[in-house]
C-alpha cells in the first residue's frame, strides 16, 4: 500500500475513485431518455444511416451512444476512465507525468471543470459527444510530443478518427497538426498522415447531407442575421462566460498568470480584476437583487471591456514564460479552445448548443494553468494559499454539480421547490 501511495500514478487512482462517486448521483434526463437522433427501435445500421442522411455526420459517436445509453453502469465506469485519462494526458503532454505533484494538480484541475455542463443534453449523450472526442483528441496529439514507434500508429489513428467525428475537434486537430508540420517543416512523417486523416474527416463532415438538413432547421429563424453579428454575439457569449460569471477555471488561470509574472507587471491582473468584479461580486449582487452594468449586456461597451481584459491576458503570457515558445503555445491552445466555440458561430450555435460547447475553452485554460504552475514551480515555491484556492474551486464546482442534479431530481418529481431553486440559480447568474 505504501508503494502504491508513493507512486506518481496514485493521483489518477484517486481521481478515478472520485469520478465513480460522482457518477453514483446522476439523473437520466433529456437525450438519455429519448435520443433525438437515434430511434432505438430500429436496427443499429438503419439508425446510423438515418442519422447520417437526416441529422449529423457523428455516426461513430452515435454508435457508441447507442450502446452506452442502454448500459448506464458501464458508461459510468468508462466515463470515469475517460476523466482519469484526461488528467493523465494533461500531465503527460503539458507537464511531467513522472512528477507526482504535477499529476495531482492535473487531477485537481479536471475536477474543477464544471461537469454539470455535460448534462445539457443528458450526461451520457453529452459526454460521449463532447468529453470523449476531446480526450481522444488529446491522445491523438501524443505523436507531437514524442517519436511514436510504428506499432503505436493504429492507436493514435483510431483516437483521431473518433475525436474528429465531432466537427469542432476535426477543425482543431487539422489546424494543430498543420501548425506543427509547417513549424517542423516535415511532410514525410506520421504527422502528415494524421493531418491527412483529419482533413478526410472534415471532408466527410462537409459532405454529410444530415449536417445540411440539421443546419437548415436550426438556423431557420436567424438566417437574416449577418455573419459579423453572429461572430460578435459568439465572442461576447464566450468571453462573458469566462469573466462575467463566477468561472472557477478562469479564476485559477488568472491567479496563476499573476503569480507567474517575472517583472510584476500590474496589467497582468486585469483579467483577474474583471472576473472578481463582474463575475464573483456580480453574482453576489445578483443574489441581492442588484445588477452590475454591462454584466448581462451585449453592447459594444461590454465587448470592449472583455476584449481589453483578454488582450492584457494574452500579453501577460509573454512575461510569464522565460521561453517565448511556451507563450506562443499557450496562445495556440487558447485559440483552439475559442475555436471550439466559434465553429458554431455560422449557425449561431453559441446560444443553441448550451454549456456543453464551452468544454474546449475550459480545457484550454486548464492546460495553460497547468503550464503556468510548472513554470512557477521551476522558479520558486508555490504558497500554501494557492492549494487552498484549488481546493475551494473543486468544492465549488462539485457543489454546483450536485445542486444541478438536485434541481433535475425535483423537476422530474414535479416538486414545487423546483421553480424557486431555478429562479435562485438564474438570479445568481451561474451557467
């Protein structure tokens, strides 16, 4: 037992156990009860064919969903393993998986992610559609870090195929592989094969008749809105989610960004200040019946504050890392996180896809937060209060997870308490 406890991999065992405990209290809701794209009374091949022709190109993802929707216990085990794999990949790709402390922090950061976002279409359906492709995409990036032997090629190719069956991940993987190929000036390697595979997945997505059928339905009421207006709305919605709401992922990132400054530039604290004022103080004000100006606005003034804070944050990354390449890597990661949200802008899915499409942004900031921690750890000791902050963020995220599940349970039970509980959540402004 002592040998297991001292192992660098012990934090992953803790995370897997915690994840299993989380899955014991998950209600069956929305698409987990009545799948919108899969008629379970039909044979699997017929279901996938109908989904491809009338709904979406995500036939690999839907095939996985059609199995796990009938086996919730197996999904709970598999999804716990996926969450654990997410932490392991974060540590392996962006820190040092041989370092127990970094592994523990990677696990902690994964628990900070607001997991209740995965209930926006039902926990089983949403995790298989979004969390699993994201983690598979991280696994597909392993060849960018190490020279993979040929016997491992099929694993990374399968990971990429599953990940790129989701439109956002297909775009992200193609761009990331393209950037590394151009940067390394190497076209005769496995990286080129992976990039070509991602491109093939994009072609499959763009030629799928179901995607056009679904797009025509979802954009029917907003087809007169200009592309600029859609992008502006998406930008405000995305940045507001980070800084105008009590966002614990962005809190960790912005605190580490301030701590990592080598020359103590005060401008690095601007994103943190905006988050504390509009996000956390704004939530308290909303609870008391007061509304801060700009917090729920989509005006140019609200956008200007958000973009300014984001600009200061990006500039601060270059003062946080001694190696500028790491700062540029963070910029790339954050850009891909936002791209995961912006790929829905053409259909104004920033609003229609609910909270689940924020997962790319959350993990982008969690990755960069881990990189910032490693950078600080190499220069000086992290103060104990920071670990208390991480614990607070985990506790807060878990509290919101159980609070969300409670609202669903009382909603399904037809309880009169549901209306009051829902009104309180909306008053605070938690999303």
